[in-house]
């Protein structure tokens, strides 16, 4: 999938259900939700994956967590609980190479990864 896809969402060049945006991050509902709440929180600047993260990115990456906390409250799932997930690379199951944090909630989410 194109690296530019999520940049187009940030710049509002393609439609998305944006639930929060500021000068550093954008959060929008996943097009193929895996849970009643499934939101992607991304830096506005393109960092392809965790492998490309640098020290300069520490502030924006910390901000992703603050925004995740706020959105969990907005969605009414802060008390019931939720999961934050960042996939990296092929074995991590990453499909879009613009670093993104998934926020899942609204139902019990089960084990973290499948037993093999
Ligand atoms: P990954 O597997 O890379 O961690 O997750 C990529 C996520 O992006 C998937 O859950 C997928 O459903 C979502 N996604 C892919 N294309 C679009 C899109 O055009 N719009 C939105 N809102 N989500 C997308």
C-alpha cells in the first residue's frame, strides 16, 4: 500500500472519519474496524515504521499516547479498557508504511497474540 495514503488523510485529500487532529497528529477511524472502537493515531509527518524512528521524534511519539488517552475517554472506553498496538514490518503485519498506533476497544479483546 502507498506510503502516501495516510498523508493524504492528514491533508484531507481523501475522505476519512477524523476524530482528532492538531499540528502534530491525526486520529481517524479504521476503514475495516476489528472492534467497536478502532481508531488509528498517526504523526502528521511521515515516519514509515518504528524502524525509522529517531530521537527527534520522541515528543510526537509521546503525544500519540496522550491523544490515545483522550480519545479513549471520548469514546467511553477508558474505564472498560482498550489496547494500543503498533505493527512494524512484515512479521509485525504492517500494511501501511506510515507509523500508526491502533486503538482498539468496546469489547473484551482476548489474548494479545495467537498461540502457535
Ligand atoms: P497495519 O496492518 O499497517 O498496522 O494497519 C493498517 C490499517 O489501516 C488497517 O487496519 C486498515 O484497515 C487501515 N486502512 C487501510 N487503508 C485505509 C484507508 O484508506 N482509510 C482508513 N481509514 N483506514 C485504512
